[in-house]
C-alpha cells in the first residue's frame, strides 16, 4: 500500500509539472501578444494558462508538520517580485503553482489596465496577492487602478497598498520614493472623496426623511443640530 501511495504522489507531482509547463507556454504566448499591444489576445492566453493550474488550496487542507510579473514591455521593467509563500504548509509543486498563479493573475491585471477596466484589474491583482501578499507589481497595479476608480473606498484601498509597499521596499530605493510621493498626493483626494460621498449620503437620507415628515407637514429643515460643547450635538425643533 505504501508503494502505491508513493506512486500516486509521483504521478500527482508529474501532473503538476506538466500543468506548469503548459501554463508557462500560454504565459509566453500572452507575453508575445502583450508586446504587440494585442491586449484581448494576451488576456485570453493568460487566462488559458491560469486554467491549467490547480486552484489555491485552503490552508487547512495541508496543516504544517514538524519534519514575477514578467510581462516584457517598453513601458515598464521586467523585474519580478519573489513570491513569498508558506513553504512549510505547501509542497514544492504547490509553491511553484502559487508563483505561477500570482504571475498570471498579475499579468491579467496588466491587460485590464490597458483595456481601461480598472475594476477587473483590481480583482485580478487581488487574486495574485492571495498567492503572494508581497508581490510588489501587483500591489502597485492594484493601487493605481483603485486611484482610477476614484471612490472613497477605492482610494482607501490604494492608501493601504501604498503603506504595505513602503514596508516592503527599501527606504532608499527609487520605487519607495515614488510610492511615498503617490501616498502624499493621495491624502487630499481621499479627504475630498470622503466629504463628497458623506454629503451625498446625507442628502439621500434627508430626502427619505422629507418624504416621511411631509405627511405631517414637516421637513428635515425643522430640525437643527447644534454642538452641545461636550463633543456631541443637541437637536432643536423649529417651525
């Protein structure tokens, strides 16, 4: 029985190796399309490669025991972020799959950026970060896309990614300085988005309140909120 189990494990490892090989071929095909600015074709190739890989295993499936964004582009360098995965809980084959999934998802995110679909870009980069939380390219790309979406929640997410990047990158690096500048420029936009969305929400609530109070010949204008000097507000009714 032990020999059969060992054979089964070997066959499983061989299957994963073959899946990785095919996924890498699709990734190379996607890179060729990306170089030629064929974003949709690149997207199809990257997704095909991702489809050949096993999905991320849940942590509880394999408990611990005792015993690259690499898209060639004229617009950005081809450096890769080393995938930091839990090598205690994963087999070597699963580690390689995690790296491959992270790269393919990040590349899918790059395609969506080019197609100006930033919500999908955020989703793809988030998938990449599930396999490699310290993937610099994926963090940068997700933050940039969230800035494009330009809502209070998306800008907050971008701010969080910039904070993570500043912890990962060497303080003296050019990237860290650029990220610090992006984070600094983001703050007033975040505050403005918060104020705008809060005002819009209050206006909607006011409209709902007026529709109810109108039945009694009243409106929200009849209720005034004044600071009470103790950090709160007092409500006064006026005609």
